[in-house]
């Protein structure tokens, strides 16, 4: 194997790869004056941007956490790449021919390189997309058709079909000079008695990162005799696919999220498609996992976050108990997002895909426009459990609701939430406030109402 990349080629990569362009795939940047740009730091949590990029110097620096460096170190850090791999990726993107020193030490990381895994995904995606037109894929085409997706929609999202004959993908990849090690590491092919396609016989969606590279697939069961019962299969963890961070649709949504300061989180691939086709261009979905703090961090990087407006994250939970549980969990989880989190619930528990089929594009846009604050949804879910026609029911509802309100760390919000609770239960606001104080005092929560740290947390 070749040795070290020549220094002048590395310099050429640094020269040609535009740092603002590269960073923009991960962080929304805005003009900060003096030829520099700023955004929310991807390396630490923050509310206001202290991550600066200076294109003329090819340099980034975060005043919050002290991270800094050039375009190569940025890519290494954010995608967990080795130096060589980061240089190779940039060289490829910016058309720099890399030459190697003869006989130098080889710093190639062990295992297939990220670039190879991404290339294998690109080849697999094309292969699947072409298969969607095959006679065998009739069920897959019917599935799309029944959900209101035509050929143009399938093309836009790169939807495809994995042939039932499990070795077809492997043969195709092998012909394109991919090794067994590479396609297995990519999570595309598994090794049993033969190399078989993990998603064989299924309708597949390419999952792309924010830079539009396909890094994984989601696959839906469509044949009744599919031996794998799971309705959906997703790529497992691989060197390029981390499900705690992956958001389906982020490649299409990120610009609109930045522009509109709003992100919509839906539950599935077809919901993302339905939203985008209906004109809700900010929709994304997690893939086979619940929305977690890492997903929130990814979204926040794209949300417009200037001048105190934090942007909105809208969840389309269904209105059933699972959805309510999820809302309560979100409320009690990372509270920095509480005040910017909204819930949109469609009539009769429809998801956006069903809503679009039954009522059209307009109804999907209205669903999102009719969002309600998460805290109100969560309070209602708690209060609804009690019989408010009875005095003891009201007391219990007030106590449970107060518990939820008292758990809010952002003390500036507590009073507003207590008033909201009073309205829901039908008691005087002062009574709700004193109940919240009582509950908060007993739990010994960090700082009583009106305590320090009103609207924030240390950054
Ligand atoms: Zn930072």
C-alpha cells in the first residue's frame, strides 16, 4: 500500500477545500462581519453562536469551548476520521490529485475507509433504484402508489427495491471492485452461507447525511412470505452510521430548517416524503429509534438561532397514549428545548402520510401550522387523567400538574406554566402557584421559583 500523502498535496487540499462550505454541511453559518461567519458550535452545547469560521484564513475557532483548527481537523473531529481519510475525502470533493511518498510510513487506519463505505452506499442506492422498475418490484411500486407517491417522488427520495435473490447486490458491488470486508463493514451485506443482501425483498429508502451522502438504508417488508417479520429494518451501527444522530430527510430539510427556523419531526420515511411533497420542507425522522438528545443537538445546529429566537421543533406524535408518554418524556428530558418544542396532532391519530392521502397537501400544511406548545400538551395529558367535576379530582390534578411544572428548570417559565395549569384545572392562578411552590420546596429542587439562573444554564 502507498505511503504518506505528499505535503504539497495536503497543502493543495487545504487551499482548495473551502472551510465555510465544508462546515455549512453541519452547521448553519451566518455573517458575523469582518469576513467571518458564525454558528452554533457542533462540539459543545450552546444557545448563542460562538463558533467562528474565517474563510480567508481557512480557520475555525469556538470561543465557547476553545476548539479550533483548519478544514482537515474540522472534518476529522466532526466525523471521527483519521487524518489521511479526511484529506482523501476533501481531495475527492475538491478535485485534488493525491500523490504518495515512496516507502513512507503508512498511516492508513485499520478497516475500510469511510470513503469506501460511502461509495459502496452510492453504488447500492443506484442499484436499488434501478431495481424498482423490475417486474419483481410490483409490490413495492404498489406500496408507493397506494400512499400517493408517483415515480417522480420515488426518484426525488431515491427509493428503490432490493431483489429477493439475496446475492444480487453483492455480485453488483463485487463487479465494481468492492471487497467483502468493505460491504460487510458498510452494513449492506451479511455473511451467512453466502454474501446476502440484508434488505433483500424489501422496499428501501436511502438515508443520507446532511452532506447528501447515502450512509444507510431503511427497508420495509412488502412480501407476505418475507422470513424476517420486522416491518422495518434499518442499517445497524457502522463506522458511518450512528443511529442516535441520523435524521432521515436532513439532506433535503436542512436549508429550509435554517431559513424558517423550524424543524418538523415525524415518525417514518413515508411521513417525511408526504411532508416534503406537501410543502413542509423541514420534515425529518429518526430511523428505528426514539428522538434523543443527540438528534436534538443535530437539529439545533441547523435551526436559526440568532437574536434570541431559538427556533421551533414540532413533533407529530399521534394523540394516543404512546404519543403522550413520549411528550411527557421529552418534557422531563432535556429541558432546554421545552419552550421551543411543539406538538402537532392530526385528527383520528392519522400520520402525515395518511393525512395527505385522505385530505390532501393543504391538510398536512395545516397540521403543522396548528401546532401547540409541548408544555400545554403535556399538562393536558396529566390533567386529563382526573375527574375535574369532583373536588378531590381537581386537587389531585393540581398536585400532579404542579409536579410537572415544578420540574421545569427554566424558572422564568414556571409562572406561565402555573397559570396555564390553573386554567386547565379550573382553579385560581394563585392556588396553582402556591401548589407549585409547595411541591418544589418539598422536592428540594434546584432554586425555588424566582431563584437565580432565570432563563438559562451555564454554557
Ligand atoms: Zn464549542
